[in-house]
C-alpha cells in the first residue's frame, strides 16, 4: 500500500513543472519584420514637400521627370529644387543631390572718366550761316559808373481786382567794358546801372559771329526831374484856370489866367514826359563789328 502511494506522488511531482508553464512561454517569439519596400518613387523637395509617382527620367545634376500618382502627364522638377530621390526598389539607395556651387560675382568694370572739353568756352563756332556761340562786346560812351548787361531769365504777368502786375527775374552777364558769349539765342537783354535808368529790352538772334553793344547811359536825375515836372506843371495850370472862377474875376482878366494855365499844364506835361523818355539808356547794336 505504501509502495503505490509513493508511486503516485512521484508521477505528480514529475508532471508538476509541465503543468505550471504559461502559454506565453510555451511558444517562441516571432522574428522582427523589415520595412516593406515603397510602392511608388518619391521625390522629396527642398521646400519640405514631396511627390509620389513613377520616375520616368532621371538626369543627376539637371532634372527629374516623374508621373505623379493618379495622373498621366509627367512633371519636370529641376535639380536645384530636389532634396532627395527615393526609388520604389528597396535595394536602390536614395539619391541626394550634392550642393550646387554658387556662381562667383563678376567684377564690374570701373567707369572711365570723361575727357575734359579742351575747347575754350568763349570760342565761336560758325557752321554755314549759323553761329553757335557768338561773342558779345559791351562798352559805354559816358558816365563815371559802369553800366551792367542783364539777361531776362523769366517773367510773369498777373491780374487781381482789375489791376495788372508784372514780375521779372534777371541775372547779370557782365559789366562794361567787357566781353562774353551769347548762350541763349532766344533770350532778351537790357542794360542798367546804379545811377542809370535801364534800357528797353532787346534780343540778339545769334545769326552773326559777334555783337558790339554801345551804351549811352541815361541818368536817373533826369528821369526824376521829368516826373516832377509832369506832375507839378498840370497842377499849377489847373490852379490858374480855377482862380478867376473862385474870385469872380471879370472876363477880360480871366482869359489871361485860362490861357496861361492851359499853356503851363500842357507844356509841363509834355516836357516831363520828354525828359523821362530821354532819360532811358540807349543801346546801339553793331553786328560783326569786332573792336
């Protein structure tokens, strides 16, 4: 009886290790799976995007043509836009474009200095009948102060409230005696001075090789005297005409006042205007007369 009991115990002890094994330890772990090969070619762009499809043409360093997935027309991608090209075959390693060398900037040629104009500014040049830069000579016949030749640069006329205003801008050319060059054939000139009344404006057309300007200065004192005479004489004449009426003078005496007043008024006015006219400077122009 004891022998059978020990036999059963031995059987139970031998099977115990097999019964305590868990299912997880009874089977071996599966081998690791490798990544499946890509189904499409892939072009990865430098911008961060990518294009999947079928690679139809590969020109390293130049371009790649790929038919995107779901399309029938090939797309051309320049090599400078590609970061990496991955082929569908797992054995083909990815193609990574090498960085393209940047073009070196070409040195810019230094500008050559312009050759100075050796022709004198005052030299005249005659071509046929036209003169490019005629000379101007200025002299005066009298006066202790020199006259000045001016060029009219700009002028404007405006009206306001029934009155007209005139403005003129001018620049000095030279002071007598002097010589210069005519640069503006369409411009206007005049002469004036510190104690002289300015002349009328005149124009030099530039059709001659030179111009000699002879100026007879007109004094401002004569102009002032003419203005006073033109204002004062009519006032005196009107006063003489009005006296007989104011004091009820007989007709035989009043006639003398009226005639005398009229003569004084008209004569003084005419004399004042004449003095102001002759007080203006006079300019004589002699073409092609070289001093």
